[in-house]
C-alpha cells in the first residue's frame, strides 16, 4: 500500500458509556483482505447501532473491527487482491462491519457505491445504511413487482423515500409517522432483531 501511512487516527471508546467515553487515538491502518478496498475516509455516518455499541449493548461480531462506524464515504486509497470493479482515486460510500470512525477504513468491494453526481462526500456518508436497508427489504426480500403497495413505518424518515428509484415509479407507498406504542421493545431488546435482519443482507456485520 504505497503512500499510505502505517498509523492512523481513529475514535476509540474507553469503556461503555455516553459520548464522553470517546477519545481520539492512534493505531494501525487496516490491512486488506482479498476482495476489500481501503477507503481514505472523508466522513462517517452515525447510526443507532453505533450508539448501542458505545453503550455496551451491541457488541461487534467476531472478526469485525472494534472501531465504531457502519457507513463511510471517501476515496479509495488501495485495492485488495481480486478487486476489479474499483480503481484507486474513486470516490465511494460504503456500508461496513465497523471501523468507520477512522482516517482509513477497509470495506468489502461489493458494499461500496459510487458517490452520486452532485452530492458531496460529506452527504454521501449518510447513504449506504438507508440504501441497503430499503433495497434489501423491498427488492431482495420483498420481491417487489410493478404496481406494488406497501406500508412504510416511520414514513417521514429518509428510508421512506423508495419512489426516488426509477424501478418504483408505479409503487403505491403508504407511510405512518414514527410512534412509541405502549409496551414497545426498547432499543436494547430490539438490537438482536436488527442484527438478524441486517445480517441476512450483508456480512459480517450485525
């Protein structure tokens, strides 16, 4: 990995707790496995699983980076063996198993997306988690077909805008604003459900 430093800065958590446990530290730049790319991170998204992990309620799976951060944007700095679809210098955003709160992050090549034209790298960091969730649930798992109707819970969220896809122009979408019903599961008790759902669409995270 020519031109890439041996060390990088990243955000570490000293112990489970609130934001005050986060510290800027120095550690080794990730080493790439086959099929991975190294991203020089421009921005990282902040998601609910990050918060749960920081509070000790969402441990990373075996083999995943202990560093927080599930989605990033930036520039490809190096390619692992077997990667042919990307080039060094490509601007991408990616869904990762961890490691996003860092200057460099390793990501599986298939979990990278090109940054859309006209979108900044900062904004692109918020795309992957929502995009993969919507695509997986509606197309891969839901088997979407033309003239499909479906209900979006928490419909005011960004993930409830599936009609922006050209494949869904004829879809009829009903949405409900977020609610907190009585006896609703807590974020902590919902974490295994989230891991189960998301774990079926990408690996190795969640």
